[in-house]
C-alpha cells in the first residue's frame, strides 16, 4: 500500500530533534527512577513493633506466670518509686500533665482532626487517618488486650481514670497515633515536621511519665502502646500518602500539581536520560492555571541549538481524582458512554500517547508525541510531547477569521476521523503565528456518540466567541456545518457538557453566549437530556448513602465504634477460677471485700460484655427469650437498697435485697448484694411471665470471691513479690 507523503512521518515513534543519547534499559532488580519505599525509620519502627508485640503476647498470653511475673515486678518497682515522690503538689502536677490522655481530650481531638482534613479537602489523608486509628483501636483495644489479659499495676494507688486491660496502654496508643496523624496530614515535610516530632515526643513522654506515676499504666504497657501507635499510622501515611505524591502544603494551588524538585526532579532527569535518551538542563512547571488533572512541565534539553519539550506528569493521585470525578458525575447525571474510569496510571498515560498518535494521523494541529517514561511502576509516569513555543491560550489571543476557521476545521477533522476531544476549552486551544492549535488530548474518544461530537462543536464555537463575536462565528460555522448540526450542538452543550473554565470565563464577561447563539438559530433547539437512570446508578446512590450514614455513626454518634464502651475487656467468660479479670475488677473498687464473678451460665444465658473502669464495673447478660441486655450487674463501692426486701443468703459477708417494679409489658427486678465497702446491683428486665423463673436464676449466674483469696493467689503466683493492694499510707 502506498501512503501519502504527509502521512509517512507519523509512522513509528518520532525522534526528538536534538540532545539525544543512547537509551538505557533498566536491568532486572534495579529500582526504578523514583522508587516507592518506607524509608529506613519506617522499617525500623515496623521491626520494633513486630518484636515488641510478639514478645508481649508470648510473655503475657498465659497470664501472671513465669516471665510475666518478672516483668510485672520490674514494672512495679518503677511505679512504686515514682509514687514515693513526696514533693508538695506532685500528684496534682502529674494529673495535669496526664490530661491529654483523658477520654475527653481524645474524643475531641479525633473528630477535630477529621473535620480539619475535610475542610482542607485532604480526603486521602482523612481516610488514611481514620482507618489507621480504627485499626489501632481494634488491634490494641481488642485483639492484643484479649490475648494478654494484663491487669493494672499491682500494689500501687490508681490515682486517675483508667479503663479496661492495661497492655497495651490504649489511651497512650490513641494519643500517640493522633500526634502522628496530625504530623503527617497537617504539617509540611521538612523542618516544620521535624520540630513537630520533637514536640510530640516531649508531650508523649511527659504524659506517659505522669500516667506511670499515677499508677494506671506500667512502663511496659506504655512502651508497647507507643511503639504500635507510631508504627501503624507512620507506615500507612508513608505507603498510601507519600510526600512525593501527596505533599502537605498550604501554598495556593491545585492538589494535582506535584512538586518537581528534590528526589522527583532527579528521578525525572534520570528517567528521561535512560528511557528517551535525552539530557535535561531544566525541568519546571508550566501552564498550571489551565491544568487540573496532571502536572504540566517545560523541559529544556541539551543540544545545539537547545530544545524545549513539553511534559505531563501523571501520578496515582491524578488517577484517583479522575475516578472520584467520574463517580460524582455518575451519581449526579448517570453514567455517560465516555465516563469510564482508568484502572491504572499506565493505562491513563498510554491512552493519551495513543490519542496523540491518532491526532497526528488525522492531520490535526496537535503536539507530536515522543513517548513516555516510567518513574514509579503503576504510580508515576511522564508523557513527553512537542512544545508549542511562543503560543498563547485562546482566551488571551486576538481571534480573527483565520483562527475561527481553524477552530471549526479542527472539529470537522475530528468528526471525519471518528474522534471527539471531549474537553474543548480556552486552556486547550493555543494560538501561534495566527493559527489555532489543539492540545490536552488525554480524553480523546474514538467512535464517540453523536451527542459527544455535537458537544465539541458547540464548545468550540463558544470558545471562539469569547474573543470575537457570536454572529461572526456563526457565519463562518455555516461554511463547515449545516444549521441542523449547529442546532444539535447547542441542544447537547448544556450543564455538565460545558467545561468549568469555559463557564467561568462566560460569567466573567457577563454574557450568556449560549443564549446568543441560540437566538441566531432558525428555531430554538430542544435540549438533549444527559440524566440517565440505570440500575448501577441506583446501587451507587444507595451505597453512598450507607457510607455517609456509617461515617456519621462512627465520627459523630459513636454508635458504630467498636470501643464505644470505655473499659470494655471483651471477656468471653468471667469465671470464678480465672484470677486475671477478677484482679482487674478488684482494682476498679479497691475498697470492696468481695469481687463478683460468673459461677455458671444456665441454659439461655450468655455473657454480653464486661466494662471495667476506675470506680466500678458493669457486666451485661443476654437471654434468648428476654433479649439482649436482659440483665445488667453493676459493681461499685456503695449502693442504696432503700425499700428493697431482704433476701436470705448463705454467702459470708454478703447481705442481699430485692425490689420488683412492674411497668407496661415488662417487669424490672433489682437485686442488691451489699458487701463490706462494696455493692453489686443487678437489674433484670423481663416479660411478666418470665420474671419469677429468671430472677431465681440470678444467684446461679453470679458468685463472689473474697479479696483475701485473690490476694493470696497473686502472692503464690509471684512468690510473695507482688501484692494486689497498695500498702496503707504512712
């Protein structure tokens, strides 16, 4: 087949005019130009966290036995030494310093951080912070605590609020994780973040020291919690929001524009030299005002004479922004035939490189493509094309009949080649030496729908009319297109079909150019609707609503939070023969002579959840007929059984009382087991017909162990080195 002379130059890859060297293939195993990594400190934290968690699980999985006792004794010596400090006001100072670890502070900081990130539109940082902190809550507050079952420090006074198991320290974990999240989502990398790390370290150290001095945390609890809290969010932010791709910056500009200095700038130079064979003198941003989906660059290459190329830097952030943009359009308008998101950054760059070749083959005045280079596989690529030196945007150039004719012929050639540009706006139309050029063909579509082709025509006419006159543009358009085609264009080009830049420029001029063109038509066009209802759109709308409801429950309501019950120890059982949880209950009410435990669970009963905090504990029981939370037992230092009838009991040191209060459809049976300086209040809510039978089962459910028994068992386990209660003050 014989090809036309003007077509032969488009076969194969065009050669860069000057400054070329031999291209280099990256050997197997060698890292790419801009490798993705966690940095040495990230790997160090990961190793430290894995080692500490593994050691803690091995040591404490069997409770207070063996090495666990030795660790507890060492922790006790540190806590007791700090509590022996008798300086006036020392306890008050420690309480003030420990306040950042209070639930009031932590519950305020978390939502505040998420709201701030939302306001700053750092949605990726927001999601990473939320998921990292939730993962820590599950791992530290549930999984590790359930495996290790470590009570609070023995033999010391617990002088501030606490809840749940001690290992790892959940409050120190969440405080430290909050600081890491703030540093990596709100503080720019560099000197500011380094200073912030030192400040956060000082605060965490002071809070940890204070909590140890107040007796609620042991040093080993703090160390495991802090190391875990640094590791999880640190790795999450470095892996999913690396500074090279998602920099934290407060400079004015679009998030799409990446920093091309530092490591990325060196990577660009190396990649261009190795993969395209060009030596680079300078790489700098160019034309940022008209670009929202990439980072446009002006690349100066070595040569005689020197030459300039144009580059478009694409990263995964651009791919994800494109996905969210198209998802939003689908939710608002339905899925259009050309709104398919790209799966990878490589596919996105390949599409534009291929589209540039199609434009060249069709004889359109668009940049010559020179290929693209890889910076990080599947994450960052740089597309390289011809640079239109001396060209200015259409919105800043004079528009005469030659420019108008060029623009209309561009649309006609697109139609003849079976293509649609899909983003015709002033920023993508350049004028050089009085001729119009078309750029930014990333979303060119082959074999588009008639609607999309019609939109290209109307948008081109609107762009040309910005710097000329609608009557003039309409007259010239009649030489290339029929009245029916022009009418179809303005019927289709409405709402979302008009690029945002074009809409802004028309508003800035105070003109409704669309209406002015419509008045020139023989009859007003019948608008083409772009709203499309599909099953997929309905499913996406329902899923989006569900996500919003869930986010509200987690962030605002707290009802979907797995740690909504402060102090929940997630106990599968509370057997009278298992001392670890009973030691914790004894620490919650240090004055009580007896501690409640579960004797047995009659048929139909299950233990729901157990929360243990400073000043008391709550045991919730579910019943298959009476329902979830049918019985709640509260352990505290005192209670008021006033008006309750006395019950006979064979439990030494326990006096029992009961009060029955009927209400509409339910009966509330309240039982008081009064101890020496302690009380267990049991509230049973049942249907009237089940009240007598279930109330009779309460004594079978619950029993007591004396404080002396628990003290003696701890003494035996530790060979006399640990005591349950603090010694009497001297």
